[in-house]
C-alpha cells in the first residue's frame, strides 16, 4: 500500500495516534517484570546429582509442573479410580514406619508435593491425624497451596515430613533446606527416590546415589536406606534432624 496515496484526513489521525501511544507502550514495557534467565551454579553440587538443563526461567519450570497437575482428566482419575489403590500402598509404608518407631500417632506431619493428597489420607488412616500436604495446586482440605522451595510454614513446625517428589526440585538444596528448617529438632524426614534409572520428563533433577542427599541434609543424620517398590520409586531414605 502506498501511504502517500492515502487521504490526509485518514493519515493524520493515524500518525497522531502512533505518536501518542509509543511513549505509553515504552513505559508499559519498562513496568512489565521480565522472566529471569535461570543460572544454576552446579559446580558445588555433588556429582551424583544433576540438574536437568533447559529451564529458561522459574516460571517455565512451574508451568511444566502445573501442566500435568492441573490436567482435569488426570485429576478425575487420581481422585476416583486411583484413589484407593494409592492410599492402600501409602498406608502400608506409613504403618511400616510406625513399627520402626519413626512415625507416631502424635506426629505433626507434612507431605511435600502431595498432589490430591492420597498420602495425607493414608497418614490419617493409620492414625496420624495431624497431617497435611502441600503442592503447587491445592486440594482442600488435605493439600494446601505451597511451593516446596519456599514452604509456607514457620521454623520447627513438623515432627515428620514425607516426600516422593525430590526429583521435581529444580533447587534440591532449597528443597532439603526447607525440610530442615520446618522440621522440629529430632524430627524425621522420609524420602522415596529413584536411583536405578531416570525418572519422567517432569523431573527437574536426576539422582544417582544417596550420597548427594547425605551432603544436602547438613543438619541431619542418615538413619536408614532400604529398597522399596513405591509407584516407580526404588529407595526409601530416612533422615533425622539433629537435636
Ligand atoms: C509425581 S507427582 C507426585 C504426587 C504425589 N506425591 C503422589 O505420589 O501421588 C509430583 C507432584 O509434585 C508437585 N510439585 C512439583 N513442583 C513443585 C513445587 N515446586 N512445589 C510443590 N509441589 C510441586 C506437582 O504439582 C505434582 O503434584
């Protein structure tokens, strides 16, 4: 289109409009927060723990996690067809921990990355009533909204913390740091992890041995490591926060 051929009465307001809006758009672009590019310094990480590359921002990481967790069809399955089977398996694990004196009916307990809360329901079923979960997506009343990199709880709140989502942590040192912050002294943390093969595409890190966990849990002692068969995860690791 030849602009010179446009009648002046159309062109003039158009140019005037552009002239007025440009400074406004420039101002807006300065106000809009930019996604920070993620620079994760991995040289201080234990060699048996690798952060998966490719997340350009924390928002992108959250978006990937939410993509699956918010899927309405999957949520329907998790809360119906899957429910009883998963609560049964979790109950079995928690009963076992009670027998080993690592979990008690009076333990104030947290499940980290609990999705729709099957593990919380299992804790309640085995008698640990003061239990709650956190996830990026809440599922009340069992699961509250919370990012495990910044747990929404005060220091020294819980006697017991359970998680089978260590592999979803983009910042494993924050994941563990938050557990150690919110556990009471002498409190117990149980992690179910996968060591023998790589987890799925939603994982943000890969763990190749228990060693990195021992290094990350700076204020705790390793109590037990045992093989398990827990929804694709193969190892149960138990830490106790120092007194
Ligand atoms: C593999 S699912 C496990 C769900 C549940 N523990 C189970 O076994 O049924 C991983 C969960 O971690 C949650 N998640 C991922 N990143 C998270 C974060 N930064 N903070 C809290 N939850 C997160 C996801 O939303 C998802 O529900």
